[in-house]
C-alpha cells in the first residue's frame, strides 16, 4: 500500500462529492450515524478555524476516489453547504449562506491518499484497524462537549468544587480524568430535580436536553449542599471512604435517605453508627452485606440491589426501603426487615448483645451493646 499526504480545500471535496467522484458508502463503511449535535459541532470547529483529523481516500483512478475514513465529516460538510444543517448556538445557528462562504470553502482539509494497493492489501482491514485505535469518549465526555453551555452542566461542575464534597474522597484519579465524578453528581442532581421516578441515566439525559432555569440552579445547589453538609459531618465521625458507603450505589442511597429525612443531627449520627455496624464482617472475614449471605435475606437483597439493575427505579426504591426499615423503625419488636437483620447479628455477636434502644421516635438497634468488649 502506497500513500501520500495532501490538502484539499473544502470546495474541492464538495465538488468531488457533488459530482459523484467519491464513493462515500463502500461496503465496509458504517451508515451515517452522527447526531445533529455532532454535525453542528464539526461545523463550529471549521468556523473557528481549528484543524480536523485527516481524511483517508483511496485513489481509484480517472479522478475517482473511495472514502476509507471520514464519511461522517464529509457528509456533514456537504449537508451544511446544501443548507440541511446549521452551526450550533455558539455561532447563532447560522446557515452556509449566512457566513463568509469564500473563507469556509477555502478551509484546508488534511487528506491521506492511498494508491497502488498490493494483492495482500485490504481497505476493509485498514478501516477496521484505524477505527479500533484510541480511547472512545464516554457519556460524561460527550455531554461536556454537547451541553457545555447549559445551566445543568454548570451546576454539576460547580458542585464538584464544593469543598465539603471534595473532602469525602469518593473518586479515584482515573474516575476524575474521565469525568465520571461529574457524571455521578449529575445523577444525584437528577434525583433531586426529577425525583426517584425515573431511571437515573434517563433522568440526566432529560435534564441535559430540557436544561434548568437560573432559579432552579440556585434552589438545587442549596439543596445538594445541605445534604452533603450532613454527610460531611458524619464523615468527621468516621471517614466514609473507609466504608462500603463510598461506593456509588450505597452513597446514592445514603444521599437519598438524608435528603428525605427530617431528623436532627444527633439522630443522623446514631443512624450512621448502625450503618457502620452493618458494614462489619463475621468471624470468617465475610462482609455482612454481600450477595451470598444466605443467612440474612435482607442484607443479601440490599447487596444484590447495589449490583443488579442498580440504575433502575426498583433497585433504588428497594435500597432506600432497606435504610428506612433499619434506621426509622417505630414498631416495638421491629419490622420484618429489621428482625431478619437482628436475628443474623445475634448469630455473630451473641443473642444477649442484641437489644433495642429508643432514639427519638424510633426503636432501633442498640449499638452501644455491640461496642462493648
């Protein structure tokens, strides 16, 4: 396979496409899949004068080409010139006829032209190879580009820099680099704004598309920080990053529980102590909360709902129901979930150490008796 590097002005590429001199749909190419947002952002890039990645063309002879890589970009440019799409809001949603067309058509594209294929060369294999390389954008990285000017994204970014949230040490360096930390804040905001009725990811997608007002920005910023402040206080009693409640779905449940709670800080502290007890291990080093805990179905179910279909409304509701059953019991002898957990704990600590204690209006596990040597 031989090749050379060239440059085409957009006008030359457009003429080749318009005169059917480029086969944009060889059998190995995927269909045109770019969203309208993707197309608008490509046009923005050109209008800004920024460079684009190289296109790959195979010179078939007689002035005809085959598009090896660059179909999406080429079709987008063609559609803009034909008036099918516009730029994004960054440039006011302008059409081709609204801009300096001479400058746009003179924009130079880097082209790698392939020629003189050997019998052993395969354009299809080459196409697969060049498209397998590199790191694909995850959802958070795509949203950063697509919705960079929304209030919702701005709110998520601002809350990431809230010191009490940072102090919880919830995220690894790798998660931060790929913006998964911001994606998680978006999910927590999705819960605050949309409620628990929706799938988490669908709630976030809906908020990005509809956006929030400036008034909603202030309301939910305050609400988010109020919950984080309470968790931060609990964190000073026992670091949450030393517990299972640092994990994404456990923290989401804790966040939801505190958001919906009207209890005093003293009661929240006691409830947190119960959660720390449940984060313990038995004599064989096995976690109390685990999917394989056949001795306690309540703990097993909670663990499973942290893993299986964890984004679903059902799993989130079941996890929060578990928290409420354990931490807000008002029944003298305990509800079914609490009884199941206490029966299990009695097999670990001994029945004589499992007692109830009145905390506010609740009848809860007596954690003091479990602290005794």
